[in-house]
């Protein structure tokens, strides 16, 4: 058991290392500007300014081009005898992608990469604040650390973090610290994560040392905010009661340890079981710096032109305001009543003037000139911003106003990507693959109890198989399947159903009853009774086919009445792993 002196030395050492990492970030990153870039994105400009918010519009245009609307991976084994195992792993992976809200994580981290230069993504298993296998309490490997010592109270609130499941969450870039001099995310010796949790939740977390918890007092309280210059985030409740604890969660590659510090106390020091293939972190960096870890934000590159564009548009607005039609008239030449007649919109009205020998001298029209160069300057600035980000006017979804719509230009507008956008999309795709690869290692190690998943046989027959993590463990190639990951809409399903009927209608090798069932399913939204149109055939329960419900393969769940595959293959009665493997190999 570590002595108090060694514990104090450990806390002092890591706080010194973290301070060095903070100094490194402050000196070599754009950290001091991140809040400004976020304000630009939100549209928070100085009063009296007329903005043309290209930082927002380019950001909203960039995100849909780089993330995957329905990401899906294809798993290929490195050994020929692992084809069946790869099929099971592929089904699990694609289910996890959906259930852990990975798409939302990628979108938010891509936005961080655009505004801050780096988008950190933290990976984990079971608990949001550290997984300890010795505390596993459920059949799925779930621990007790998501609930407090008070029975029934939750102390973790992230929906995407589920007991006994891997997860990936976006983390604020300013909450991440790496060692001084770090360059590549794949070679950092340690990483520290700043976490702000309600003090009461920390006190109730069963993974932390009781002796250390007794010393905590809370370092962030809303009541002190007016007296001390501390950052207090909007997502934390502002009142006079809630106290917060500042935690540093450190993952050290050298010792493969996870250390949690709070108020100079070591709350946790334990082997980090998630360091299976490196640190459980990934980063989306669109513009890597040639020397430093912290990437270059697109917003930082666009900022000078954005400010110049705002100033140009503001000047044009002021010119336009003073360029409205105005009159100068000689004092005393008009009475108030006659002047009101002059400025009225009536036709043919007569206005009298006093004591003026020259009528032209009584009033003069003034209409200032609006400099046309202001508009040309604005267009030049916008073009500079497009070139810096890698967009053309066509990629913004608009045709050029300077000439007609040629066939080549129409194809350019329809084209999804340019070379630089393809590179960014490839960065996000690689991040997905690395996340899923690390998830698989968690599954292989922690899923010791049996689970079930639905697999499709080579004949197209769905059936359920029972497995454990060690049965599917192996080395696999992961490929992001963009085409099969496209979102399936109702019009697309209807079109595919019609094409199937045209292609295979009447084919003796195709199950015609099932083929018609697929076609009829497209009309179920109009009238649920449409499934009754298909007459029952011997050996085929069409009502059961129409009422299928697919439980979550990752959880192995499924209520009564669930169907899938032939008799003897259901969530309640899945096939054994080896039996299903033989069935799969026989059908190939």
C-alpha cells in the first residue's frame, strides 16, 4: 500500500507535468482566440457592425461534406478461416455505431476542428469516468460506478454511455492537455483530461478512495464567481448551493496507469485496462501544424478576411444611408405648411416660397454617390476566403452569376467533393475506423458473458447467433463502406422494391412470396392492412414476416414475439457460435 508521502509525490509530479502541458498549449496554439472564434460562429459581433458571417456559413457548409450521414464499416479477416468471425464482428460494430450516437460525436468534433484546430474524441467502456473490471456487477460487464452509494441515484448522465458498452464522446479542446513538445497524437506519452463534476456526485462515486474523498471541499462554486475570476460554463447550474470538483484524469502510457487527481488528492490510481492499442483518445485535425500538436483552425485563417468583409459591408451600409435623396433649402423660404406640401406624395401640388428672387436658389437636391468599389471589394474578399478553405462558388450550392449554366458547371454543382474536401472527409473516415478498432478490443476483452446478434446467411436468411468476446477475437481489416452507409429513405426503399419486382418477378429461384411482401411493405404507411393482401402459402407465415421486430444485437435483447430467421433461431433461442459457423460455411 502506497504511503502518504508517495501519494503526495505522485500528485505533485503530475500537477507539475500538467502545468507544463498548459504552458505548451498557451504558447504554441491559438487557445487565447478559441472563444473569439466561437463568438464569430454564434454571430456575436460588436454593436453597430453589419456582418456577413462567412465563418458560420463556411462551417455549416463544411460539416455535411466531411461527416458520414450513416457510417457503416465492412470487416475483413486477416486469415481465411476467420470469415465467419468477421461477419459477426461487422454486425456488432455497425450496431454500436448507431447505438452510441457516434455520428453526433463526429459532427461536434469536426466543428471543434474547424473552430479550434483540433477535435478531441474520448473513448471508454461502461463508465464515463473510468472502467475498473474488478467492480463489474452485471452479466454484460457493467460496473457499479454509474450509480451512487445511495440506492437508485444516478451520478452519470450521458445517454451515449451505457453499462457494459463501449462509447466515444466529444471533448472540449481546452479540457485536454498533452506533454510539452508533443507533435503527433499517436506518440504522446500521456494525456490529461480536465473534468468538472458536481462535488456530491464525486463523493458518491464508488471507484474513488474513501480516504481521499473525505478531504474534498469543492473548488468551483457559483457563489464565488462574482468575487473570483473563474470560468463557469453555461451547462452547469448557476445557484448558491451546487459545488463542483475539478478533476484531472491522467492516462499514462509509460506505466499504463489511470490516475485521477482532485484538490491535490489522488482519488484513483489503477491499471488502465483501456490502453489496449494506445491511449483511448482520437483527434480530428483538419490542418495539422508542421511542428506542434495543436492544429491550425480554419476560423483563424479566415478571420482577417472576415473582419475586413464586415468593415466593408458596414461602410457600404453607411454610404447607402447618407445616399438617400435629400434637399437643402434656404431658411425662411418655406413655411412649415408649404414644406410639408413639398415633401408629400401628392401629384400636381403647388408650393409657394417667400422673398426669393431665384427659385432655384430656394432649394437644391442632394444625392451622394455610393462607391461601386465597395461591392467589388466584398466579392474579392469572399473569393479569398473560398480559396483558403478550398471551396468554389459551385460547392457552396450556387451557380456563378457571371455566365450561363454550362453542362460542365452543372456537373460541378452536383459533385459532392473537391480534392481538399475529400482529404478532410478521409480524415473523419480514418477516425471512425480507429474508434471502431479500439471498440473491438474492448469487446474482445470485456464481453465474457454470452450475447446474441443477428446475421444474414449467404442465402439471405437472417438468423441469431450466440457468442462471447473471446470467440470472435482476432485481427481484422476495417473499411468504411460509404455507399452502403447512405441513408435509406422511403422513396429510395420504394424505388428499390420496384426494381426488385421488375428484375426477379417470376424467377423460380427467388422466393416470390417474400419478394411481394417486400414490395407491399412500402405501402404500409398508407394502410397497415396492406400486408393482409398477400395470401398465405404452405410453410410461410406471412403475418409473422410482416410483424418482424429486430432487437438490439449488442445487448442481445428482444421481447416476446420477436422474430428473425427460421424456427430455432431467435433472440430467445439463438444458435450456438460453432453451430452457426458450420451453417454459414455450408451455405457459402
